[in-house]
C-alpha cells in the first residue's frame, strides 16, 4: 500500500512539475519582442529587445548616409527579425501630427540631403500590421532616463534631456508627459548670449550662432580647424571645452528658468568628454548668480546630482532604449 501511494505521489509531483515547466515555456514564448530605431545625424542604431526594452538581444549600428541608402538598410535588417511593435526615434525636426500630409517626415533639418524625407512611410508599408511609435530621438531618450531613475529608486516626472553630437537636441517631460505642443522642443536652436571673448561666427545654416551653431561637434571642429573625427584627440586642457561648457550652461539655465525640470541629463558623443560636464556645472552656477534658491543649485557639489550624464552612456544609449520604449507604448495601445 505504501509503495502504491509513493508511486502515486511521485506521478502527481512529476505531472505538476511538467505543467509548471510547460507554463513557464509558454509564457517565455509569448514575451513581446520590440524593435527600435534610433536615428541620429551620425549613425542609426536598430535594436531588438525581448520582454522589456532593457533586454536587448540583437543590435545593428551603421553610419547615417543618404536617405535612400539609410532607409533601405533599416528595411533589410528589420525584415530578417521577428517583432511585435516598432519604435522610431529620429533626429528632427519631424512631423508628429497624424493626419498631416507630411506625418512621419524629417522636415527642415540642417543635415544635408535629409530635408523633407519620409522616414516613417517606408516602414509602415513594409510592416503594415505592426504598431509603430514615433517621436524625436531626444524625447525617446527622456523616457529612457525616467526608466533609469525608476530602476534606481528615483521617481521623476519632469526631466530635460540634452544630446550634444552632430547637432544639439532637447527632449522634455513635464508632469509625466512628453512635451509636444505645436511640434516638439527644438531647444538646440535656442538663441544665447555671446561670450565676450568668443568671436566665432557659428555654423548653423538657419540661425548661425544658436546653441547648436556654437557648440555642436561641427562647431567645435571648425573652431579648431580639424575634422569632427579628430575631436577625440583634443586635450582636456584645451580652452575650447570651457567655451562649449559656457553655451551649454546657458541652455541649462534657460530650461531651469522656463520648465523647472527635476533633473537635466546630458548624452551624446561630445559628452563622452567627461571634463565638459564640469565646465557646464560651473557656468550654470555662475550664470544663475544665486537667483534660484533650491537645494539642487546651492553648490557645485549639489549640482553634480542635478546636471548629470546619462546613466545609459556606457550601455546601449538612452536613444536606443527610448526607441524600444516607444515600441512598448505602441504595443500597449492595441
């Protein structure tokens, strides 16, 4: 009798374990797969994540070239992947208004050859049954920074993200929502006060000496009479970094005085030059001149937790993670 009971118990336990394993495998097989496109002026990054935007299982990066070549590379790579939703995070300006004849276009960008390019249309045609989320690369990065904060037990609902690379872009979250309004933020083209000892004319084809015209990669390279690829060889002690820090600090101060973010986060290739963030913080304190009385702005030490580098800088990058969050949001709307 005991042997029979023992065998029966074993069978019951084995059957239960089999069902649990089978259920686990079924759940795993149903994990959503997200595709994300981060489109930048220098390069495009296409990613596949499984289950959550942070769990990237495949990624492809290539240099941004002409629109036809770039879009075809995107379509070719994505056609070989399996995914349930797609997020597109692009440099701008872009048309975000559904129903507009140019919805999904990159519009009046300073980037050569990319003016009035339909980025979203070819993707919609290639993947007609896939939900697609679309926003600026910097707004997507804001979503990634909010996730980074949450993962580190910090709740943020008002964030400014600034990327400094080929161009300068600003993404904004206010009250937990990404800021769009009439279009979307284009804070990189904000007008700033010229530094008294700086006679550089600026390089922006629209505004000449806006922040981007004075402090983006092309500006720094022209100031030093070198190519953008040679910027990595410029010494940390070169005075150009303090000049760039001054203009980026003005951008920060203008954001502090207008949208009052809980945190300002910097990303992009130029901010891999770690000495630059120190110049920015110094000039933020100096320009504000003790006007705003909050703990974050009391000292350089406190500011180091307020004006910060992206937590994703050493990983996949805020833009790539953000594009996958856009896909997740698009999937959840079904």
